[in-house]
C-alpha cells in the first residue's frame, strides 16, 4: 500500500482517514444529549482508515455523535497508539524533497 | 485556501486521493443495507458489533474482488501502456489473486504484530471486546496486544513519541515537503484525474 501511495505522489502515506455518522433510531432519551449530532439526528461516529481499493485498515465505531471529528480522532485507539509511540512502525523511511523521514502519516481533511 | 499554484496542485491531488475514503462509506451503504438505515438496537455495544461485522464482510468482498478492481489511476496507466502492462507493473491490473493477497496480507500481519490494533482484523479477531457500559464511547483495545503498563520504553519515550506525533512544525514542514514533491511530479501524478 505504501508503494501505491508513493506512486500516487504521497510517499509515506498510510491511507486516508475519514469519519462518518450513523444514525441511531432507538437512542435512549437519557443519552440523547450526548449522542445528538450536528445534523440533528442521534447517532454514533464511525472512523475508518482505508486505502485505494477500499480495504479498511482501521475502524473505530462508537464515539457519541455530539463529538466533532477531531474529538473522535483524539479518542480512537489509532491515535492513542500513534501518540504513545506504538504505531506506526519506524523501520520504513521515505525521502521527501530531500529530507528523509521515518514517521508515516495519514491523509486527513479539515474538521 | 490555496494561494499559490503549487498549493493548488497539491490540493487537487489530495482531493483525488482522498476521494477513495469518501467513497468508502458510500460503498458500505450500498453494499449492506443495514448501514444507511438508522440503527435499531438499544445499546451502543450492538451498534459497534454490527458495524464491525459490516466492515469485516466488506473487507472480504474487497479481497475477493481485488483481481477485477481497476482504479481510475491504474486504468489510465493501463491505457497508456497499451492495456497489457504485464510483468513490469506487478501491482497492476493483471496481477493474480495470489500476489494481490500476498501483497496485502503481509502488512496486515505486520500491523497486528507490532502496531497494537491498527487493523480492523486485529480489532475484530479479539471477539469485539465491546465496552462495558453504554456510556463508554471507546472501543477497547484488542486483547491480542495488551498494552504494557507502564510503557516498555519508559514514560520518557512515550512523551517523546507524543511530542513527535503532535509536532505542529513537523506537520507544516511535512506539508510543505509534500507540496514540493507533488509539484515536481505534477505532470504524471495529475494526468489520470484530469480527463
């Protein structure tokens, strides 16, 4: 996958990350506040990392819908692993614009 | 907003590459009709389990269809090379299922071995260790890779990794470098997307 991303022009990229919202019909009233999303419905967040042919590399479901994507990312195990140094593996280095790096990254968008 | 030409090119390419993950949720909802409909379970646990199941099934589908898969970029490559491409581009269209699977299985195994649960396979293989209460919004880390407490390298290493991952200067530098990299190869990289 890293090779394919390098072909795409993003060497060292480990796939792209995105969040989606999944509505939850039977949300209990007691939790409606925290599960109310910005779109008005109640639901949970689904965070996924996938590559070009839609193979899902990482999945994190269950964050309450009231969070924004940044917050979701901050509590996902992937992020915790990255910040704790357990992930990504540091043995793959890539050269970018003359600088060698070993910390791979994910492609995300704003919000 | 992108202000310069090379930032613009970078933006365009990032859009093109990121569209895949935007596609993901569309494909999921088309493939499994439980995904677009609102969940009808009473507990977060069941929702999590359901979505994990959807994703595992989806991954299985992806694996079985990988041979016939043609991304836009690879299609363009194939067209440029006169269709066949063949051996020189091992990752290309014609690669058999054995190679395709081997290529992607290797990293997966490596992930779950070293990474500590970045793969959905690892997370799901642990039998979906769902959170205890409904108020817990976090998936428990997979049991396959129990987290060392305290971290193996000591707390100093953990803090260092945290600082490294959160370094804003590094982020800006990485983006600038990526922009420069993309700018230097813009002709080839953007060609498949500019039809």
